[in-house]
């Protein structure tokens, strides 16, 4: 079995940095200030139970380790994978991220008592959620190693939530580590003050060959399918896996890549926009319907729904506020799911026009979508390089507009008209 960093694709430099930090963190725990003189502490004893030989401590315990980290990189580069792997390495009884000890196993499966994972389901991470998390993170780790907070999509922190997190990072508890994931360190993604107190781990877009290799090795996907999915996903590991394993995902992609042929007039442009929006809404609804129903049922049960006791009816009448709060959270999650589904479609569409642009320039690069290369070639001859570039820019501007909270339907309709006009 590979260690905890085995699924971090094409990130050798980042892995080397994280390994050094994990070794330094283990050395810090073994330093004399935390261990009785003349013997091992409990952590070393637990490590010896697994391999009989504790890892050697560096000469400068703690060098290379810090309490706050930011993992940056483009979508699909593995920001959250890197953060979880590093958390597992910190909780590893060997301090190496072996992948087999209880610390590694429970961290990677999400059951470690000292590892808190924040995955925003809505459009933002609010201040109340962050305050509760910071308060919990201030407690001492039950394992004796580290209390770890992982925040995926830290760029969704509201200003108030960012301020609450900043206070915790400025005055951290001695055994607490914060791991933040964001697209970049630009002020639009993460505040300058938080950035200045964190060590940055830059990740790059993994090459398609590396993505294909991990799909074959880890998921058992046929090599030819893995190569196609890795190229079509443009280096996004999760999207590549979805394309390789989910027939419905491939059908949705085919429908998106058929858009350029459908743009024959103004009416066709609006029809294509409606089809794209409706497909994203349907995909998002299917992804959250079971979770929504389970949450509502669990809350109603907790509030006494179906009970026959004296206070059951009164309890349900007083539960309207809690049910309303749940509906609000579920609506926010559905909106986020719709935007994510729409963004995946726009990425595929951008890949098509990128292929047309590369062919118009006769650039010596492989196409993203090999199965629509002939259509992209025909478009390149019809539009030339300048027309292909304008269309690619229209798709990218649509993504930026939606990210800036422009109504998706308005942004997509404007994009379709721009693609038709050229």
C-alpha cells in the first residue's frame, strides 16, 4: 500500500515540502520539552508498537513546521487531497504518513477525533460556523499529537468569518494546525493578513499522463479510457474519474460539445442557453435530493414528528424556525451545486474553443477533446484564430461573471449570443 501522499498526482515538490514538515512536526513532539528525560513518551511507544523503531529526530526539532498553511492551485490540482494527506502525516504515529497506522487511516477516512474538515455546501462560510470551529480547535488534541482544522474552499470565507479565523491564526493554541485550501493567494481569494501568517504550498495542474496513470492504478480503469478522460478533464483528477466511470457524465459532456453546431441564429442561441441551464439544474437536483430528504427526516424525528406524547404536537408547532433554517441551508447548497455543474459544462466548452484556436494557429499541442477534433478543425477554418479566440474569451468571461454573482441564465445567454456572433 502507498503512503498518504500516493494520491497526490504530479506534485513532487509539494510532497517533498510536506514530508519535511511532517518529520519536523514529529521531532517537535519528541523534543525533551514534551518527553520525560531518559525515556520515550507515549507517542514513541505507540510508534514502536507498529515498527519497533521510532523515527529519528532532526537536529533542530520543529524546523520546517508551522501552525498555518495555504494550499493553492488550479481546480483539480489536488488542494484538498494535499491538505488531508498532510493532516494524516501529522497524525501518523511514525510522523511519516505511512498510510497504515490508526492515525493515518482515521484521518483519511474522516473519523479522526482531532481533525476537523470544513467543506462549504453553500455559497460561503459564515462567521457563526467559523467561530464554533475555532472554539473547538482550541481544545487539546485527544491523541496527544495535533488538533487540525482543514478548510476547503477558504476563498468562500465571508469577511467576518475571515476575521474570526485570523484571530485564531494570530494567537494559535500550541498543538493546533490550520490547513486552508484556495485557488490562489490573491486578495480576492484569501485576505492579505491571513496569507501573511501562513506558509504557502503551491500546486500545479497535473499533466494528463500522470492523471491517466493514477486512474489505471487506483481505479482500475482501462488505459485507453484513462488517457481519453485525463485529456478531456484538462488535468482535473476528479473530473477525469467521473468521465471515465459515469456514463451520464459523458452524455452531459457530449451535449455541451454539441452546442457550437446548434448556434445557427438568435433563437437557437437562447434555446442552447436554456438547455445548458436546465441540464445544470437537473444534475444539481439529482445530487442533493437524497441528502436533503435525509436531513429533513432526521430533523423532524429529532423534533418529535410522529410522536403521540402530550408535548409532541406542541414541539412540532415550535419547530417551524428550525425547519426554515434547514430549508435555507439546503437552498444555498442547491445553488452551489447548480453553479458547480454549470462550471463543469463551461470548462468543457472552453476546451473545445481552445482546440479550435490551437488548430487555427497550427500549434503543436494535442487537442483536449479528441472525439470532437474534426469539428474543432472545421471551426478553426471557418472562424480563423481571431474568431476562435473571441469565442474562447466569451466562455471565460461567462465563468467570471457567474463567479461574481451574475445570474447564471443572464450570463449564459450573453455568452451564447457572443458565440453565435463571433
